[in-house]
C-alpha cells in the first residue's frame, strides 16, 4: 500500500502538468478571461479581509469612545454643581 506522502507526490506531479496542459488548449482570449477572474477573486479576498479588519478595529474603538463620552458627561455634571 502506498504511503500518504507517495500519494501526495503522485497527484502533485499531475497537478503541475494540468495547468500547463489546460492553458495550452485555450485561446489567448480564454486565458485572459481566466486570469481576469482569478485576479478578481484574489482582490475580493483581500478586500473582504481588509473590511473585516476595519470592522474589528471600529468595534474595538467603540467602547473607548463610549467611556470617553461617559467621562465627559460626568465631568460636566461635576462642574455644573
């Protein structure tokens, strides 16, 4: 029986050949379209990660802002008495 590593190596060998074989059968327009779609998918992933990081940062800042407003309100009550 083949080991997991042998199986991985076997399929990796054909995986490397597959992309080149597919590209050789495509017209230049088809290759361009495929590359465009791949680039859009990569940038969509980057954009989603960036939005998530921005949302995390904004939610992390919110309690600080709320505390600052509460502190300011307490100080203004203190001075108005």
